[in-house]
C-alpha cells in the first residue's frame, strides 16, 4: 500500500536544534570547549544525542536530540556550557522524523 513504512523500518521523532553562535563565540569558545565536548560525548553514549556538530563558518551548531518533548530537548541544550557562557545565544528547534531500522528505536 502506498505511503506505508516498509517492514523493519520506523520513524523516530527526534528534535533538531540549531544553536546560533554569538558574535564573540570565537573568543568565548576555547575556555569551555573541552567541557562542552565531554558532555556531548556523554549524551551520545547515553543515547540522548544522536548527532552534534558545528558549521565550519561558526554560524551555528546542529544537535539532534532524543527527548519526549520540545521543552525536554531545549532543557538538554540550555544546560550546555556553551549556552550558559553565551557561546550560543539562541536556538531554532523543530521536530524531525528520522528513518531508522525498527530495532534502533530507543525505549521511552
């Protein structure tokens, strides 16, 4: 039937967060980068973050977050040292349907 998801696949709802760098991010970032990256690694290991990285033009970071709600996803990002020290100064967040194998879906 047209439009159905094939066997063995699923759509996982995650949150795409684009975190905007502040105008002085290049100066602020070095002092807190190790702490930020260590936390990102921990969140990846726990399955909370699917992927994270920065655009090479220092305009923004992109973070794919597993969370039950937009508010929960924002809480993950707002707790980051980059936000707390104003390396990031704002966010854009949207729900995203990620195509995955059925066995890759994280339990609630």
